[in-house]
């Protein structure tokens, strides 16, 4: 059987393949998923510790603190998105694979969201309760995190691809991704704050959804381009 | 003197204008210095290459 | 037309031409800025609400305008360099970045100084333009940091081009987000720059200053691109011959 006999996998199969691999790897190393979650909880805890536990302040700052903590936790997990692939040669395999690099990049981003973004969404109610957030507001918080983390995973993949293997890439990744992430932070946290104050969430949620769709449409291409550039 | 004082806002207004002038001057100066440095580095190497032959 | 562009994209041709063009931008630019400074400071009448402090507008607005224009120039030339692989375009992007960062800093600093007598504070998070200028400064820093972290010039060009393009898509979104955010900010007094309708005598110096800034920026950019080109092409024959002929002349 020669190399040409092997049928190339379809696009969807390629996507699922790369995503499954990352999910399996994360499953084998639960720390990869859990550590950012602990980080999220700890960062959120820093604020009441630093500012003081007054109930008003907690309720007032809850949305913002939780969103900032989530953003930082996402940044933390983005660092290693391509790092292990870069180190063990899988990245080179992806570059020459028959499946288009854009599809593979999308698969990696989706896997990243499943292992970093989605867990954040699921864990956030626990931390939100400590900020005395009412249940109805927590629901909106989870929705904004859901939509926002999708954008963050996508945008973050671009940053991770640009900085993979660079000296002191960690700080550079944050510096590169944070300005791009600001609209997500602003709309995410402010929508929750609005709901807490009694206003409607629709506008903010629509924006977050629209932004996620926008980012989904160009991020995989940019990530693929960045991967090629970083590895030539 | 009255014109210079800008009502009560003299320090603020003049600080801004002077800062702007300084930014332009700094940019121009650095651009020239950078060019001169690059040029002299190249000239040095060209000279060294020329002497070798 | 294509022949002209093709010729312009050739580094040696650009290097020589730019040197001759710079004065044509610098001198009119200086004249306009001088006129605008004089008119803005001494001729335009003081604002009804802000008194003489409003004169800061004559440096703040042009700086902010230039900061955004430079980002677009940076992103567009980076894109041209990436897509059509024109080396000169990458040199323009690299040369434009520090200038853009300076203008952004200037916009922020003059905005902050203007804010002190107006809002009583050195910084006002509630002002959407200041906040989105700040984020744009971070975008510039990220771009320059990425460039600096990659040793290989060609790689640095392409990687930073991707970043510049992604950032460019985000710039309008960032502005919109911050504006929405600060419109919800309780009790923010937004500075309506110059008031609702600017008097002609107030407007002319502003327009002149903006145009003057643009011309001076162009002169600065051309000078910086020349240096970029010289550095990138330092091992080529045309540079060697250029240096040798200059030595022979002196």
C-alpha cells in the first residue's frame, strides 16, 4: 500500500480529528483544564480580599471582577495552545497535512474553547454566588461568558499562533490579545451589570453574539496564516 | 503677557503646545540620528570590504 | 500607471525619490502648523464654556486624528506587503508604527491635560475617545513588541502584518464598544470638543493644523522609511555603490 492509496480525510473528519486529539490530551492531563479554573477562582477572590468584603461592593463589582478573572484565565490557557504541538513536531505535521490548515486551526480553537471556555461558564455560578449575585443575573453572566469565551478562544488562537516559540512569548501573547479582547470584556461585564441594575440584556447579548460570529469568520484564517509565518 | 496667560489656563495650554512641538522635534531628530547610524554602519563595512581586496 | 507603481516599489528608486520629496512636505507642513498655532492661540475667540482651555483642541484633535490615520496606513501597507509581497510596503508599516504610537501618546497626554481643568481629574474613564485611544496605544505596543521579538525580518514583517490587520478590524469595534460603555457611565460629562457648532474662525486653524500635521507626518514617515529601506537592503549592490559614490564625492 503506497502513500497515494490512503484517502485523505474529509474536512469535517480533519476538524473532528484534531479537536478530538486535544480533548483526549486534556482528559489525560486534567490539570490543563483544572488549573485555569482554580486561577479564575483565585483571581476573583483577590478583589474582595484587597478591597474588603462589604456586601454592596461585592454586588457592585461582581460582574466586572468575574469577567476580568475569566479573561485572565483564558489568557493563561492560551499560552500552551500550540506550545506542545510546536515542541513535539505535531505542528509541522499539521502544516503539511492534507486537511487545510484553516480547518485544523478551527479545530484547535474549538477544542480550546471546550477545555477552557466552557468549563469557565460552568464554574462561574459557584464563584458568582460568593459575590451575592442573584440567580437571574447569574444566568445572564453564564450567557455572556458563553458567547464571550468563544470570541476569546478564536482571537486568542491568533495571538498564540503569532507568538508560539518566541522568547518570553507569554507576556507578548497577553499584550497582543488584550486590546483585541476589550470589546468582549466591555460588553460582557457591562451587560451583566445592566441586568443587575434592572435593565435588559438583549442589546449586549446581541453584540456578543454578533462579535462571536464575526470573529469565527476570520479567526481561523488568520490563525492558519500566523502558524505558517511562525514556522517557516 | 496677557495673551500668554490664556485666562487661567496658561500652564495647561502651553504645556500641550510645547509637548506637541517636542514630540515633532524628537521624532525628526531620532529619525535623522537613526539614518546616520545605519548609514555609517554600512559605510564602515563597505570600507572594510574594500580594504580586504 | 503600473509601471509607476512598479518603479516606486523598487527600493533604490524610492530611496532617492523620497529624499527629494521630503522638503515638499516638510516646508508647507511647518508653515501650516505655524499659522494654525498662531491663529489657534491668539486669533480664534475663546470658547463660551471652556474659555481659553479649549485651545488645546488645536493639538489634541489633530494628534488623535493622525494616530488613527497612521494605524490605517500601517495596517494597509502591512496588508499590501503580505498579499502582494512588496518589501517596501513592509518597510512603510514598520516605519509608521513608532510615529503612530507617538501621536497616540500625544493625543492621550493633551487629552489628560485638557481634562484636568475641565473635569477636575487627570483621567476620565468615562470619555470614550480617551479610553479607546488608550486601547489603540496598546495595539501599537503589541505590534512593535511582536516585531521586536522576531529576529528574522521577513518573518517579523509577515507576523506583524497579520496582527495589524486583525487589529484594524477591531479598531472601529473598540471605539463603538467604549462609546456604548461610557454612555452608560453614570454622571459622565462628555466633552463636546469645541461645542456643537464651531465658529468659522475657530474651525480654520483646526483644519489647517490637521493638514499641517498630516504633511509633517508624511515627511517624518518618508525619512523613516528611507532608513528602513537602507537597513533592509544594506547588503545589496545598490547600497554598496551608493555608499561608495558618496565617499568618492566627499
